[in-house]
C-alpha cells in the first residue's frame, strides 16, 4: 500500500479497519524509487498497529517526515496522538572529522535489535538494515545515527532542495553569476525563483564549503547511480539505501531525539538517534544577504508536471492579470524574543537579510527587509505601502503600551502570499487566480439602502478568489473583507466543477441572509456535491520560517479537503 504527498492521512489510516486504530511510526526503510515515474519517489516507512502489531509499509514524502510524522510517535487517522515515552532529547557533542566511515545498520545492530525496532517483525528487516549509519561512541556508550536522520535534517530542508537532489543538479537553486560569495563580511547570495529563501544559509555552505559540497554531490550521485542501475535492469520499483554525509567535518553539537536499545553486538549502552532537531555547525559568514528572484508569470518548469504523478494533471493556467502587485513580504509588528532558532543555532549570531530581486526591462529592482536576531513573532498588520517590505514596526515583547493597537491585517495581501505558495508547490493542477477584487452580492433595506453587513468603510465589501484541482477534487478559495476579525479563508470543494453561481450563493447566505459561517457549514456539509469550510490564515511565528509555515498551512488545508 502506498501514499504520496497528495495523500496526507495515508490510505490505511482512513480505511474502515484502520481509522479506529493507533499506529506507531517505527522505521524509515529507504527511498522508494519507481523508474516509470522518476520524480515521484518518496521515503518508504513502516507503521505498526499498536493493538494488533500488524505492519503497514507505505510511502511518505520526506517533507512530511520533517514535521508531521516523527519516528516513534503514535498517530490515528493521520493525526498525532502521543509520543513514545521511551524517547529522550539531549545535546550531543560529535566530531564529524572522526566519523568518516558509514556502515550498514545490519553491521552495527544485532538481528534482535532490528526486530525490536521494527516491532518484533522481520518483514522489513533487510530494507531497514541496508541503510547506512554513523557510530559515535566513547568508553561507556555509543550513539547510532542513521543516514536517513542526517538526510532529513541537512538535505531535505525544503521541497526545492529535495528536487535538486533527485535531479542530480544540486546547484540549480543558485544564480552563481550574480552572487558574491567571496566576501564573508558581506556575502550576497542570489537564489533562483524555485528555491526556498530559508535554505539560503545552507545553500551558501553547499557552495563554499568543500566538505559540504562533496556531501551534497555524493548523496545526489548515490541516488542517481542506484536509479540508473534499476533503469538498466528494467526494475519498476526498488528501495534506495540512504547514505547521507554530515555537512561539515568539525566538532559541534546536535540536538537529538533518541531511544535506548539493548544490543548484543556491543557491551556499551546503545542509543538509536531518531531525529536531529538542531545543531550549531559552522555557517562561515558574518553578513549574508539572500535575494530570491521573483518568479516570472511565464516561468514553468517543464519537468514539474510529472513530479507527483497527479492523475489527469494539465499545465497550470493563470489569467493574464494575475499578481500585478509590488513584491512584498508579510507586513507585521515584530515581537523580538531571544529563543532558540530551530533552523540552526549558529544563525543566532549572524546578520542575515532576506529580500526579492526582480528584473524588468533590463533593470534590476531589489527589495529587502532586515532580519532580527532571535525568534520573531509576527502579527499581521498593514505597512505604509502594500509593496514595501521594509514597512515593519519592531517592538520589544514587554512593550505593553501598544498591545491592543495592532491594525487589522491586509487580508488580500495575506491571501496572495498563500496562494502564490499553492501555485508554486506543484501539488495542484488547473490553478486560476484573478487579482481584481469583486463586490459581494448585496441586499437592500426598505429604504433602498444597502444593508450594513454588506458594507465596510462606507463601501461594498469585496472578495478575491482562486480555484484549482487537487486529487480529482475542485477547490475554490475565497477571501472576503471583514471588520469582525474574521481572519479565515473560505474553502469550497466538490467532485464537480464549482460555478460562479455557487460562489454567489455562499456570499448571499453570509451577507444578505446574515447567516453564521458555522450555519452555512452545517447546511452545505450534509450535501454530497459541495462542501463548505473555513481555514485559518497562516500564523507566522518567525519571519525566517515564512515558507515552512505556509507549507504546513497548505498541507492542513489539503488534509481538511481530503476529509470533507
């Protein structure tokens, strides 16, 4: 049984038999490769039914393994239920200059240990044992660090980095010609439009550090080499063992989640590392400016259409007037907190600026906003100009004077940020967006005046919408102006095409008939042809994690649609 990035809850957890059961994710088995669809391979993982011990072997995208499905955790219907109480967290100092050799897990762990990890099942023992690992040990204990743990933390930081690895083209994320990587005191890194700006510091390391670069290339080539062998042998599917290297050779700390296991191959206490959560490895720059190229409307990746093997997928469509606004980031009031940076501890002491680079008629426009040290909590509020990234106010956390004076968000800007991410995610097809706001349908009083619920700031409320297809489902997102802190996007989904009249009907129910959103949900969700829901706006807790937050927001949205 398989799943894909589209299927966020995993089929077996939604079956009549499985939806009432708890499942533990107890192992990553390798990369599942299908040479008939070269860009669809995910990680093959093993879930185990807590009650029956029955094993389910399924595919999960590495992005989901970074934050949604964690080894050792327990899930029901795709939702987190509980942690493994036998797992612990700590900082571990390692010296990667001494960890030069990777060895298969089956040479490090006994057969009984592997069986215990796999839930007393030998079904996937060979697949699991074929993955490589590092062993960090001292006189009394040893830590087994599987290469899939290293891969998830250092190499699968985003969808774009994953695609760079799978395409064996690690550096197509960067415009090296227009970058300045030699001056560590003022480094400029220009990223291609398909890259994640949050990857900037780590892409810089891959470009400038020989060890890091070799690690990326070696990992990429090991995947490519295995795929080529399978293609030549005409094998439709197979498992690629994971052989990922640490990005640097130095002494540094990693924050790990680990499990003690009993192993007869060693008289030392043995711990299996299930996750690297953070580290303080060297990022060798003083000041870094990360400029991401603005995506051109005509820019389409010819290879992207088949990446996820979406049934009936057609090329993306956009109306000609889409995204005419000035490039912008989320505007906000920044609350500065000196908390741990979960990207990399070394970033806490770095001067980083993120921005956009746009080329028009041979002229280059650069828009940047300074990055603050520490974690930044962003509350949406309108800047002085809808296109000015620098129009942000910064307040200390203890500034109580203006706590209640935050202006309401420019919801169309927030919506634009979100749907741009949807379009660029390669998860949906038939994407359409019209950036011209429309007036909502109105009703009138006996005095022939528009009723107040249809008005805002002495004018008729407006809305914008986008539509796309996902997993054979038509979806429409609506964003309506609100003066009631109604900070949620409306979601309509149907197996049939959603018509303009369907949208108008929803709007009439809400504003002309003044029905509550919950009432509208109840009315529509008893029907089989059209579902109505709401989805809260993405909550950015750290400007540095902007894209990661949007990714989680999108996955939750698709999960909600899948369940409706």
